[in-house]
């Protein structure tokens, strides 16, 4: 996967991609990350990238010409390319979306929005996907772009240690992850559940599934509702969940 990030703050990206799994993926050639300064695609003396909005308002808007020029220069003919604008006005980024980008594209051009926004002609005629990382407003699209690079990279083939590592991720199963423990088995009077020390794999798997259900019901009841609607729980799980939901209502 080739990532091309377009930003007015290229220095912002010094560091975050130089650690752990992302760094290894770069070294092994599974991904390539290129950071581009939007100003270098201007052709005026002062490298102006923004201007006041027509109709008047506070703030500044990113001009269309440098962005069109940049995407034209960066788009690779022989790649499957998505042009993604990071913006709070976008579709909310979820695991499924990360899987789609990882599976269907070989080049992602990530446009980091800034100021009050981006000229709408960019959105209408250049961008293929408008993506938000959540219902809050950041000062720009740089942090969201990092989030996409990270979430997508770990889903690419052979990036994680074993092929199954991403299969049990939170959200891939529709449930949050089950809780984990490590040594010591007893710490300041806090004990690890006995079953995890039993070595009985079937019982452990059952306990984990149940713990994941409980955690999800507590933290993200919306995910449980979705699984119920999809008929994705076992009969026993469905009955347990419906009973819990009934109790919560009283
Ligand atoms: N730019 C500012 N806020 C954002 C958000 N929540 N997601 C994506 N891009 C943004």
C-alpha cells in the first residue's frame, strides 16, 4: 500500500510512523508513506494555499488549485487509488471501512483538511471518500490521517505477526475484545479468574466469549443491538442478552 499524505504541516508527521508495527511494515516494503507539502504545489511567489470564503465568514478555506495539482501529480496510473479527505463532515471511520481501504486499494491519497474547510469543488470533483474519525472537531486532518494509516496498515497481509491476529480484533467479531490478564496470578489481593489458569481451552474460549458479550453490553449496547438485528448471536446468547436488556430497563 502506498500512502500519499498532503498537508500544510509536513513536520507534523516526523515520528509517529517510526515505531513498532508501522515502522516494520515500512522497512519490509509492505507500505510506503510519503508526506507532501501542499505549499510545494502552489505556483505563486508566496505559496498561498488558502483564501477567504466567498459570501463572507470567519476563517479561511483551502484553495482548489494546489490540491488539484497535487493529486494529479501523485495519482499513479497503475494503482487502485482512493482520494480521501479527512473532515468532520465525512462518514465516520469504522473497522469495516479500514478493511475496505486495505482490501480494495493500493494507493491512498490522504488530504488533511485545515482552517474552515476545503473548496467544495475539491470535494465534488476530486475526493472519492470524505472520512471523519469521530463526532468531535480537531484543528486539522493530520491526526485523523495518522489514524487511517495505522488502522489500515495493520490489516494488510503479513503486517501483523500472525495472519489471525486481526481476526479477533474488537469490532471484527462485532463484539469488543475480552479482558486479558498476565502474571502474577494474584496481585495485591486482586486475582485472575481461576478458569484462565485451568488450561481447559474449551472452557476458556466459552468464558472469553461471555466476557466479551458482557463488556460489549456494558460499553457499547449499540453493537449488541446490531448483532441481535443480524441474528448473529447463538440462541443461548440471545436469550441471555435479552434478559439483561430487560433487567436494565427496570
Ligand atoms: N478534521 C477536524 N476534525 C476531524 C475529524 N473528527 N475527523 C476527520 N478530520 C477532521
